[in-house]
């Protein structure tokens, strides 16, 4: 390697030209240091590529545990989303806050309040995800998450003591802010603390814990759906206090992401973090930190990351993929899953049976998420996402047909719609949903990851909020009263997501973050990623 200070303009394989284009000028000492640690970086990356899944678990046992802890924060958003979804079908809640409709001879939560309650938490979370990116980039994943947990503890009081719809709306809005922090940080942190072979299972745990939250809600509301006292909805609200404090204690003793520490130049702390995540006898923390330095140098730019960078150069494509993966969760069956109990009621089954089916749906979702670990780990992200979305589109069309033919009051028609609703909700957590979490965790650059996951989740809420109003209107008997015919609408949006993903979603299975950076910089078409080879020595 030449030591001439003018060599930054020549083609290289050591990453200098890339960094120089990003606005960083290397000194001779920096060039020497890069040359010194590149061999270690290559060795660490090759070691990760050569690990099997079981070897990765043995090498990084604590990484899996801390990813489990961080993923647990998702339970709180899931719990509350499903809680509100169940409250609109809970008899005691309806009697307290519903309005009598003489024309239909039924007491219901009116559509505008039904939609407002379900959208309030998402509005707060939309604020939270924009807060999460800059805060996490500055203070780290641990302290940002701990702050969110303590805020949530306080905001639950507002929800518990609320006595009117406007106050419940405000309480949900406040609770949503820490949810936004959790949902922005969890996929990024989980994907950063584990080796390549474990990125799929640990990020898919987020979908599993989403199912766990719905199981807890399903069990509690099933028990209380026949209770006429206010405790039928007060006790489920109070149960939210189970989570924040224990999780805050665990996050306090958790290791910070070594990637975040390397970005901050705290290399010794990064090495210690790697050693806490893995077994010293099975890994070389110095080599692992060198691998991280190599990627960070490749992405190097001056100053703190900013939202504007998300829409510059190849980062625009990466940001759009993350936004699309998040937003599409609302368009391929998720809203039927989130409103499962209410959907079952509107399909014609009894209230008690609807709550029982909701609980069964949640339990099956958890099982199928765990099965999806195998599929996504061995068959890739793109394939599972495409086939899972295609399967849901077909079933949504079938749901629409079931809602269109026969007597809607007939038992057979009700059971057909309820069964299809259950299958769609479960299949969603077997294919598209868990695959999208892996895509979200892998796609962004290391430098911009907290901001990218934040803006991606924001796109989720921007799409979800109008979809909630639409979904509530379509199902509500005083609104569209479509029942199973809503399947046609979601099949159309799902088909759009499928077509876009086919052309623009690349396969990132088995790729290191260096390789992902390089493939995006080379502008390799999405459908050619799987067959494109990136040499271990390449840095551009």
C-alpha cells in the first residue's frame, strides 16, 4: 500500500476511497491502523460465516439471552394494542363506555371512539420512534430503553384511573411514546449483538413476543369477559405494571451493543461487551471488534447521524426497504390479527366463543413464529416473505368469498369466516411478519441503524392509523358491516406489497454487514443478490 497522501483518489480494496468520498480524510497513521486490523477483521467475519446455528448459540449464549430480554419490551405494546382491541368487544367496557343504537338495537363503542382508542397509542408511538433515533444514537440502546420503561411505569397510572373516553385516549397517547422507543430499538439491538447465523431467530423473537402479549391479553379478557364489574377492564390495565421495572433492572446490567460502542470510538468497552455476549474460549474479542471497525470505517462520515442521511445515495433504497417491510405488516393480514376477537364477533360467533378463538389464535401464532425460525434461517428472508404474502392474499380472497355467499346469519357461514380469519392471523405470523423483522434488522447501515428503524416504524404507524379507521368502519355493525367481505380490501393491498417486494426486496441471508453495505453500494439488483459473490478482501 502506497503511503502517498494523494492516493485517496485511486481505486482501492481497503475502504479508504469509500470513506474519503463520505467526507473523511485519513492520516497516514489511520491508514496503517486499518491495514493492521484488516486481517483480524477478515478472520472474524470468516469465523462467523463458518459457524452453524448451534455453534453460534454455543459461542454467544448470553447474546441470545440479552436479545430475549430486549425483545420482551415488545410485549408491552402488543399487550396494550390487543387489550384495546378486546375492550371494544368486552361487555363490561361496552356497558360503561358504549352508546345504544336504536336502529340496530345494540349497545356498541361507536366507530369514531373505537378507531380513536386503537389509534391513540400509535400516535404516541409515532412520536416515540422519532425521539428514539437521535436519543439512542447519542446515549445508547440501554439507557434509551431504561428511560422508556420508567416513563411507561408513570403513564400506566393515567390509564388505570381514567374514567372517560378522552382521558383513556390521552393515556394511550402517553403510553405510546415509550412503545415507540422499544419498537425502534429492539430489532436494531438484537441484530447487532449476535453473529450472522443468529440474526434471523433473535429478530423473529420480536414477533413471538408480540404473540405472547396477545396470549396474556386473550387469557385475561377470556376470564373476565363475563364479569359485569369494572374490574373486568381495570385488572387487565393494572397487569401492565408487571413488566417495566423488572425489565429496567435487567437492561441496567445488560451489555451495550458493541457496534454502538465502536461507532463511538470506545473500542475497549466494545471488546468487553463482546466478551460478555460470548464465551472467551470460543471467540477472539479483538478480531470481532476489528470486524466492526472495518464496517464502521467503510460507512464513516463526519458528525452525528441525522435523519437527512437516510435519504441520500444508496441509504435511500435501504430506508425504503425498511419502511416498506414495516408498513406492509398492516396490509397483509395484521389488522385482522389485531382485531381477531372483534372480527370473530362480527362474523357471527358468540362473545365467549370469540374470546376463546382469540386466545387460540394467539397461542397458535406463538407456535408458528417459532417454526418460522427454521424456515427463515435455512430458506432466506425474501423467499419466506414472498410466499407468505402470496398465501395470505389467496386466503384473504377466500375470506371475501365466504363473506359474500350464503346467509351471513347461518352457522356454517359464520364458522367459515371465523376459521379463515383464524388461519389468516396465524399464517401472517408464520411467513411475512417474522421475515419482515429480520429484514428490518439487517437492511440499514450500522451508522444509521437507530434512525432507520425509527423512521421505518414511523411508516408503520402512518399506514396503520388510517387502516385502523378503515378496518373498524368495515367491521362495525353501525358502519360498513362488511364482515368477511373486508378480505377483498386487504387482499388488494397485500397483492400490491407482494409485487413491490418481488422487484425490490433483496435476499440478505448469510450476509455480513460488510457484504450488505457493498452490495447496496454496487447497486446489485434485488433478484441477483443471492448469486452475487463478495470477496472477503473487498471493502467497496
